[in-house]
C-alpha cells in the first residue's frame, strides 16, 4: 500500500474544545484510516504551521483523498495536507529510471 504524510492545523475553536475536554485524536484518526482500508503508522502533535502530523498507508490515492475529505468536512481543521511518500527502495528505483532517460541540462 502507498504511504502518505498527513498534516493538519486545528481551528482555534477546536483547540478550545480540546483544552476543555482532551480527546485522543490519534485513536479517532486511526479508526478513520482503518475504515478507508489503510493503516496509521505514527501520529504526532507538532508546533509550527501544522498542529498534527501522521504517517499512514492507504490502498490508493483515492482512499487518501477520501480520508482528507472526511476530516476536512468535519469543520475542526483550518487546513489539511496529504503528501504521497516513496519508500527508499521506491525512490531509488525512480532515480535509476530517471538516470536512464539521458536528460541533460541546457548547455551541458
């Protein structure tokens, strides 16, 4: 299954609600990913542009998009971003394939 990086930023209203009544967001996200046929590998809260990050597997890009639509439509996020990831083996295969193209920069 393909891997994806999910990044989310909560609204101030969501932070206010979680401060009053903390909820294990990891378990809620894990259950949603499982419903889409995927698997959550890791979930972290973060400081910066995004408030939470996760590494997940999903059956395909459409399943990852469905997860994005589901969490975004709930209204508690101000942004959500999904980035497809490559394993090291997949990236090396892409590098080898690219090397076989013989592409050169202009003037080289």
